[in-house]
């Protein structure tokens, strides 16, 4: 028990230092607050939205913001605020689920490549390089078009397109960690390779993966908005920020506010994830110790 307590003290101190460094970064804290608010809005959308986001009212088509409709209405008389609130669900779900898919595919792929090495590493990395040679958004559009237009297929397409980034990162980190003494000691006592990967290597490469995941969520939100704008993401009448922009492009002169609100929502959310990820990177960076 004494040994366990002794080991836990440095870990608690390390976590405390990371938290102190993070909370000293004011932009990162603000970004985290914005992310939290966006998540809460998405979760409690049925309670916050003043109207049904799919309910049409032909007598209130493209109305300007008013006391009844704070952000105005769209081309079918639907309340823009309600659609903006519900659209946060599609964007956040796309960002988080896509990144989980990318991590679930890319990290094991990269860890195995870096741990085994040799010809297997060369083959796996050439495959990764070939996929990385294709622009991310072009690949996501091609996969989404192949799978069919839906939010689920868009998330799969984005996740598959982002997985090579995590494969590269996991492989590079594994190449460093596998040379550490504790990994060599585990090998010398005959520990199975799976145990070495899961218990000794993965926990030590997790911090940079978490940082990359946070930054990739922002990219995935933009990608989902782009796919929805092209009709390959969330399908009408269900709301999404990209779909709202797609509808608004036909009415930029008659009702520019239709494009302003979802554009601001995408901009603020993506910026929040970026500054939060940068702050997380600075807090976890051992050079700042």
C-alpha cells in the first residue's frame, strides 16, 4: 500500500500541474466554456427551442428577426433559432463520432506499425501515405457520395478520411515509447505484446492523441457542414448548420440573416475547439514543466 501511495503522489502532482497550466491559458478556458455551452444546448435542444424545427408556416416565410422569431424564419417559415439549436446536435455528433471512428481505426493501425517495425511498418505506412496524398475534404466527399447521403454515412466518411492522421501520430509516438526501459523490461519478462501495447505504450501516447482529437473535431465539424451544404450530410427536413447555409445561398439578397446565424455558429464552435486544443497541447507539453 505504501508503494501505491508513493506512486500516486507524483501522478496527482502531474495532473495538478497540467490543470494549473491549462487554467492559466485564458483563451483555452473560454474555448472550453463555449464548447460546454454548445454541448448543453445540443443536449437540451427540446427544452430550449421555442418551436418545432421542422414545422413550416407559409404565412411567415423569410421573416426578419422579431420578438416572435428572434433570428427570423427561413424559406419555409421555419424558426431559424430552433433550427440553429437543433443543428448543434448534428454538428457536434458529426465531430465527436467521426473522431472516434478515426481514432478507433488510426491509432491501433499506427501502434501496430510502429511496434512491429520492419517490412510490415513499411507497407502500412506506404498505405497511409497514399491516403494522406488525397486532400481530406475531397476524400470525405468521395466516400460520402459512394456511401449515400445521410448524417451517418457522412460521419463514417469523415472518420475514414481522418484516420491516417492518427495512424501517423500513433506510429511516431510508438517508435519513441517502445525504446523506453519499462517497455524493454516488460518484454524481458515475457509479457504478451497485446499487454505491452495496451498497458505500457498506449497510456504514454494518449496525451498527443487527445490533443489531435480535439483539433480534429473542429475539422470534422467543418467537413460535416461542407457535406451538408452539398446535400451529402444531414437530410432535410432535419436541421444542420451546413444544410441551413445550403438553403440560405439562394436568398442571400432577400434574407441574408439566414446565412449569418449558421455561419457564426460554425465559426464560433470551430474556433472554440481550436483554442481549446491549443491550450490542451500547451498544458500537456512536458517542455513547459
